[in-house]
C-alpha cells in the first residue's frame, strides 16, 4: 500500500513538473487553441443554423399572423355590418321589437342582441333573459363610449350582469329619420363559446406554439392557459413586445415567453375591434431539429480532435526542446541574476527572439533611468514654484506637495483621496471627487473650482488645474496647480449682488426682478407651477418728495421696502423697479392667497408713517394682482394684466387691491 502511494505521488509530481514547464504550457496552449477552434466552428455552425431557423420561422409566423388577423377582422366586420343593417330597422326602441323581426340568422353570429335607448337603458333583449330589460348600463364603458362617440365599437371584456359569463359586445348606433342618436344595438359575444377563436386550433404551430388575443386596453381575450372567468391583464404574460403592440406596433420579435423561455413572436392589429393578435413559437421547439444535428457533428469533431492532439504534442515536444534553457534564463533575468540572455544556438528563430528580448531589456533600463531623472527634475521645478503644486500617482494619492501648497492647506504627502476630500465643502465634495476619479480612470485633465475648509474652519475658494502625465504613452499620474481665489469669489459675488439690487432699498432692481420673473414663467410652462405678480406705485408720493424733500422721499421708499419684507416669505421676491414703482413675485402662490398678501401689504403701508417737523407723512398703494395663465406667450402678458389692474385700483379711488 505504501509503495503504491509513493508511485502515485511520484507520477503526480512529474506530471505537475511537465505541465508547469514552458513545453508543457505550449502543449496546453495548443490543446486550448484546437479546442477553441473546434468550439468556434461549432458555434459558427450553430449561429448560422439559428439564423436560418429564426428567419424561416419568422416567415411562417408572419403568414400565420396575417391569416389569423384577416380571419378575425373579416368576422368582426361581418358582425358589425349585420348589426348596422339590423339597426336601421329600429330607429326607435321598444320592448319585444327584436323578437318580432325574425332575426334567427343573427344567432349564428351572436349569443344575444340588446336594444339600448339614448339614456343607456336596456329596452329589449333577444333571446329574452329575465332581469335584463329596464336595466341602466351607464356605468359600462362601452355605453358611455356610444353615447359620446356614436360610431361602431367593440367593447372591452366584461362579466354579464344577468348571464354572469365573460363576454364582449359589438355595438352600432341607432338614429331616427332626422339623424339624431336614439341609442344603440348591441350583439353579445361569449368569449368561451364564440367561433371567433376556433381557427386557432388548426394553426401549424407544433406542440407548444400558441395564439394570444388581447384588447388595446390590455385585457386578454384568448390565451391557452386562460381560466373561465373575466380575462386577465396582459401584464401577467410579462411580454414587453405585446405591450408595445397594444400601442399600434406590428411586426416580429424574439423575447421571453414570460414562462421561463424564449419564443419567436408575431403581432398584428385587428383594427375594427382595436385588438391585437400575437402568435408565439417557443425557441426550444424551433431549435430542436438543429440541436439534434449539431449534437451528432460535435461528437464526430471531438473524436477527430482526440486523434490529432497526440500527434501535435509529439511534434511540439521535439521542436521546442531548446526553449527549456531560454525559459530558465528569462526566469533568472526577471529575478535580477543576469542582465541579458546568452543562449548559444543555431536556431534562427530562437536567435532572433533572444536578440529582440535583449534589445527591449536595454531600452527598458534606459527608460527607467530617464524616468527617474525626469521625476527629479519635475520635483525641483514644482518645489521652486510660488504657486501651490502637487503630483499624484495613478491611484490619485498625493506623492508630492510643494512648500507653497503645504503653507496654504497644511497637508503633507503621502495622503489619499479619501483623507483630503473630507476637507472639501459638503456641497462641492461629491462632484469634485467624481471629477477626480474620472480623470484618473480616463487619464483626462481636471479644471475645477470648489470650497475647501481649512484646519481653522475657514472656507477657501480654490481653483485647481491638473494635467495627466504620460511617459512613452503610459499614464503615470497627475500634476496640478492650486490657486487661492477666495478674494476674487467674494468680489464677484458683491458685483453680482450690486448688478441686481437697488442701492437705496436693498430690494431687487428691474434687471434682477425680470430674471426671477423669467425663471418663474419657465417653471409655469414646464411644470405648471403657479406664481402671482403684484405691481403698484405709491399714491400721493409726489407731495412727500416735493414738500418734505428728497431725504424724506428716500426714507419713505425704504419704509415701503421694509413693509414688503415683513409681508413676504423667504421664497418671494420684492423689487423696486424705479422711482416709486414696486413689484412682488410670489412663486407657488395662487390668486386667492396673493390677494390676501396684497391686502395685508396695502394695510401695513397705509398704517406706517414718517414724522418730520411735527407732521406725519403717509402714502398708500394701488396694487394690481395677476397670475400666469394658459395662453401667456411671455411674462409681458402677466405684467400687462397686473399693470392694468393697478390703474383700475387708482381709478376706483386709490388705496385698493384689484385682481386681474
């Protein structure tokens, strides 16, 4: 027993040694290539076969779908035409009228007929079912459709009130001699018994092929697995192509059957009834003959491969014996035990490999030395720069930071992305980190401005420019420059504020107000978000300015601005458009609430006053209120309505609020 185990271990070790050698790997490579070639040829044969199978079956399904669609369309049109001819005999509905006409041939097309008046009440039915006459069916969708549209129609499936069976109704309008709508004539079709779907059993679809008929509203009329109750929704089939066909598409598709497999599908529209017919052929059934042929070919291919591999192995074994020494020297070269390959051989190909390998190794060593020199030179330049500079590796870790950047941010390498990103302002962190990672992943430059919180809690605005560095086409990291632009940001913000605000009152000026008004109008056009607009100027302001002086006038304007601030929300916008003209924009506010705000503002301004030399000066306002309306082409429409309402307020005696 021990001797047997020793022999087995020796054989295993020898086999492992040969498989791990260069010769063994080449043999395995040849075997893999042969196997891959065999698999590729078989895959190509399978792919070609499947394309042929799919195309052939698509043609078959297209033909069957057209056949079914035309058959059902013809039957529906036949029934609707028969109903229209019969409806001409009943311009007025009365009980028993259907039974008197002798319309037995209609029973070959329908399970029953109903006469319904213009108020959607069943007047007559035939064959007579107790409890059906006199019943109002206004709650039925088809009844509402006929009353409003008054054209031939096929209803969605429903459960009969009296019969309790799933059915559809085909309907045509009835009209009197003057062409007025007097109700409709309906033909009842029981889904389970109708011969509309009988032809499906004769289709040549194999054992598992089947037909599905659905309404455009998504209800299944016919399905092999359908139960004897109200038809279910097409969503139960989990068929995206069928859902697309419900929107009017016709064609062929390949997809999931919804029951754990793929199938070829063909869809056609049944326009008179607004139905869709789908024909399904499982791919497993379609591919069965092809799979049988491919199985036999595969067996023979593997037998041929088994005979070729030993022969190829023997040839490789004899031809590549000199490579053993080459493999050994390459291993020594990789360990640093030698600097070049030295293999005395007369084999031209092997000699060429050795020479090329030695040349490449010398180039690699030279490139490595050049890279080290360039890195030292770059670090010297960056360290001498008065501007903040840094260098990263390919993972984004800071490997070098010059003195200027150390002094600005108080950081020192090495420091990773996660560590320094924690100091970025919360609102800027995610986009900055994503841009940084994208630059590392795609080797792109980065130009970003963001806020950075230093160790003292102060927020700095930084402008960062990075460049991707490549050496001999290989990405080795990023080099970047950092500038402190905090003062410039503050100055830009101040200039933007001054450009849109009135220096006297601190309210928005005309330019700033119009920009926010355009934004509110865009929200109204896009999402229907309401906004209200208040326009007014000051009543009796001229005496204040002329008699009290411009200083008093300025104080009165500031008093009005303060009143506007007390009556507005943080989301509202108050503006002085010039002189004594003011405006307010109330985003998200509708007319009733805007009127209450305007009235409160009017009352507050009326109650406020300024004393000068023992005299109390007051002003009032005449406010016009408008909102965005459907049909407004621009904000000018709302402005004109508010301005006109303001003039009406003045005409009514001033100190009033008028809605446009």
